[in-house]
């Protein structure tokens, strides 16, 4: 049981997660942002580590990644920053990023460092299931890290079952087949997709991401899943002045209760 | 084939399909169907006919007499520059448009560096009346302006890639993002032997016509089954893989792949991937790429837009690692000088990409009767501005 499992065991509805890119807009505010988000009521966080070629991301997160790299963010520095993580933050933390920086860092070493820092899970969009299973799953298990898989409206039922089997905390449902930063798809076909997933009665909770930007889209997502993730919209807040003090109002606007 | 891809999409340690879930269904559909489609008799007949009547194949294997005298061996040029649209890129574009039709796709996207693949793709889309969107780095659009105009005349929409280095890798990122957003109706015609499996294998098969012809043609010229050397330039590596393909299992044939050293391998302005790169993941496959210690992709440099890519195809990475092919590099200056020499000795203006392979001739030690095949992958019309500026004509 890691912190994610405990969270999902105790809370089933309206979970709110926030994504942000480490090293953006300033190099050394990674933990300040995490602390502020916890105080404001976020249930868990995804801290992105930047990559030069983020193919699954739209302009907002691309920009934050490039800026973070220009600021000097690296995986080594991020783990340095995370040394005090568990002195300051108690909610579950996931790291999110692309596979190449992890491969260069060493996958086993990455998992160990993440566990030492008190990280609970990892999201690597371009790490395929086959490579995860055959090469890396052992490192994740040894370090009590959850690997989070993505599901899109095009993912087949068989594959969703397999993902459910390999997952041990939650499944990340993409609200559409798109890059990050788009609008929430509210078409009939997308409703069918959520209903189809719900009817499968998966063993893992589901969290919806991509296109969640306000209370309306958050509520919509929570009708079908255990919660939702806000990314690009929050990264945009970080572009503004005095962003740390604006975090409570941001969270309240998305989830008023 | 000993050096071919395995069922999981790997060549030794390299390959695979490192794609986000959003791309998985597209890539999986291709994986399941590509072999049955391209091995189908109807597909083969249409592919062969178009290569013959539309592309103008077989491309000649030209015995370059004055080169041969200069370098003391029998030098043959495989004339891909004479293909319709001016380079080998058309071979793959024809193959993939026929595949896309059979997959029921209504829209084509592509990335392009020098513009040769973009032009080839725009051409086959015009041929088949299919919508075409080409992503091209903003920097490349400026240095290959004639090709941008050609694509537009052929009816394609050219979208500038404005992120990162604004060159080929960024155009590839943008094309992948487009494919994520349009998963059902769109086929992505990747122009080189890169990307997630099955692309490296599929593109290599379409380009393998180069070596299939060359092998027969060499026999007609010399009565010999095999050459001593086969040489080609490598960016992503599609002309090289096409040129090597049917010689891979003939271990006596020395395969030479020439990368772009730019201003010099140690200058900080280079695209010599095997010299400067390490193993990692780029654009969907595990391969060798130029990157920082932190795993960020390094922006490459070459005067040749078609070689200005930070990785190489996974099969090349494998051939490099096991020493089946020799990877070397030549600088901008060496390539341009070789391009001019080709004009003056053989009356052929080569693409600057292909001129890299020609420049390697200067560094080789041949025996008198050695037969050497070099892939002249494209013609130099698109590079006239660069040549003119460099030599001051």
C-alpha cells in the first residue's frame, strides 16, 4: 500500500489532481507549489519533469517544459529538490515525464530515487506496456511505485482489461484522443466511452484528464470517474505573477465544496 | 533475414514502438496489416507499375568512368536522382499511399526536412486525390524554399514547425501530434526508416527496390554477383537502408554509411549521430541519438537539411553496434567540394545529402578491381542556392 492506494481506499468521489512542470516558472519552487496545492485541497499531484520533445503535449506544457529546461531543471536536480518532500507534503505524489530521460538516468536508479523521495507513482506516456512488463515492472514493484497507464476512446476493451490487470492504483482516462491543453469533448460518443468504461467495472479507480479546466468540466468528469486531473489550465496560472497566493482560489473555482 | 526485425519490432537492442497510448491503435493497426497488404498480389502489381511508369524505374546503375579513373576502382552510381520528384523518397511515398488507400484513410500527413519527402508525399497525394498536410521546420522552409513552393503547387498544405530547433525533429513532433488528434481517418507517411515499429521495416521494404535493382544491374555490367563496397549517406537512413537491404546477408560486401559531420564532429555543430549519440528513445523507437547527459535531445546541425536529424533508424543502430556496417562522417565543406567535383567529373549536380556519400570516396583505399556502388540519392536542384553561395558562382 502506498499513499495512492490509501487515498483511493478512503475517498471515492470528486478527487482532484493537479499537474505542473518542475522548474517552471522558476527553478526552485517545486515544493512551494506542492505545499500550496496540498493546503488548497488538492488530493494528489503530478509533478512533470521536462523533456525536449514532448509529443503528447500541447503548446502550454511544451512551453513550460522548454522554460524549465532553460532554467536548468534536470532529473538529478529534481531529486535533490524532492529530498524534503515528505517534510512538507503528505498527499500522494506522482512523477510524470517521457521515457528517454528515465532511460538515461537508469530506470532502476530512477525508481529507487523516486521511492527514497517518497514518490508514490510514475506516469510515462511513451513507455509501452510490453517494455514495462518485460524490462521494468520489477523495479517499480521493488520500490512500491505505481505505474499509471493511459486509456483513450480508441483503446480496445481487451487492452483496457490488460491495463486494469497491470495497474495497482488508478487508470488515467483521456477525455479524448488529443494532446494536452485541448477542450473537453462533450459529444455523445465520448459519453458512450465513459459509460462503456464504467460498465466494465474495473478493479482500479479511474481519473479523467485532458481538457479539465473549470468546475463544469470537473463535475462532468466526476460523473463518470473517481476524479479528474487539471494540467494545462494550472500551468497557465503559473505564468502569472504571485501565482502561489492564487492557488487556493484556483482550486476553489474548480471544486467549490 | 539475419538482420531483419523480430516479432516484437526489434533489431537486436533497437526498435520497438515507444508511443503514447493515443497513438497505439494507429500503430497497432499498421503492425497487424502492413505485411499482408504489401505482400498482396494486387498491391504489388500496382506498386510495380507506378514505380515503372510514374517514377521511371529502374533507375540506372551508371558506371562513372572519370570517377573510376580518379579513385582507382570501378565506381557505379545508383541514380535515384533521376526518379520523378528527384530523389529516392518517392519509392516509399508510393508504397505508403497505396497502403493508406487500402487502410481506408482519407487524409495524409508527413514530416519533411529537405523537402524531398514532403514533395514526394504531396505528389502521391495529388496522384490519388487525397488531402495532404506536410509539417516542415521553419528553418528548413527558409533554406529549402523551392520545395515549399513545389508542395503548395501540388496541392499540399505546408505547416511550419516552430518549436525547438525548427528543423526535421520538430516537424516530426508536430506530425505525431497531428496524428494523435486525428487517429481514425489519417495515415502518417513517415519518410525515413525511423519511428515506431512497423515503420522502420515498412519503409526499408519500400526502399529495398534500390538494392534489388542494383544487384541485377551490377551483374549486367560486370558479370559479378556482388560488389566489394556499397556506400550511402545517412540522416534517418532510408536511402542507405534501401541501398544496403539486399546486400545485408552477403557478408563479404562492405557497407559504408556516411553521416553529416557538419562543421566537424567536435565542433558542437554536427549531426554525426553514431559518433556523438548514445542509446535512448527518439520518435517512437529505441535507437542511437544525440542527447545531453540528462536525456534531452540535442539539436543537430548540418548544411544538408535532409541529414540534420539527431537520431538514426533502429536498424542502422543495430548494424552499427554489431559492426555489420561501418559508420563514418564528412563535413559540410567536404560534402560541398565533393558535390562540385561530381558536377565537373560526371556532369551530375547531386543533392548535398548524396554529396556526403561521394565525399567519402576521398577517404577510401580501394583495390584496382573493386566494384563500388554509391547511392546518389537525390538531385541537387533544390540545393543550388547553397552551392552558389558557397562557391560564389
